[in-house]
C-alpha cells in the first residue's frame, strides 16, 4: 500500500475549496429540481421489497417492466421529500456480485429523524443485519444486494454539525 501524504491532501483540499466553493449568497442556483430516482441492481425482487419496505419502512410505490430489458422489473421506494430509490432486476443476466469500484456506488445516505433512526437501528438488530455505527448519528450496513447504505440522523443539508447545503 502506498503511503499517503496527508499534508499534500489537505493543501489540495484547501486549494479546491478556494478555487471552486462559493458562499451561499454568491452561489448560483442548481439547474436540477431534485433527485428523481437513484437506481440499483437487485438480485431478487421480493427479497429487496421485504428489506426496504418491511425492515426500513420505505413504501413500495410502483413496479413495472423495465423498458430497456424485457422481463426485467423496475420498482420504486419512497424515501421521503419527493425522492425515490429504484431497482432493476435482470433475470437471466449474470451481473456478478456488488463491488465498490472507481466511478461506482460507495454508499447511499438517507436522512431520517433521530427517533426514527433509533427505531430503524432496532429493526436492523431484529432482522440480524450487521452494521457499523459512527458518531452516534450514522449507521452503515449492506442491503440484500450488497449495496452499502447509511441511515443518518442529521437533517437534510447538514453533516456532522456542518451545513453542506
């Protein structure tokens, strides 16, 4: 493993911050309306529904055939604030196991109220889902497909006490 020069990384971060980061009052508004959906590949439709709807409490909102792959399902879960988490399955196509790769998914962070966070942690315990708790506000775990999720009790637009939006 290559040794990392943390001082160089810190200097680069500061240079990037000074070059690109704009204060609230001078930041242009985003051209986006919001996240329509975030799509992940599912290995088993019903297992995925039982986990997201049953364990996490994200209601299934729709399921229909994927327009790009006949026989494939495209299904959606409400994750609040007008946002959807979507899945595809690809029957007959060996997509391989989930892998964290450059340009790929590291994790999806979903904000929940602090009381709900505690309830969901108990549900994960009850379902036997292994997780790592960080800073008393984040829980990291894997869904049945191998995707890494984070439940974070920080409000939208905040992270560990800092405003990020």
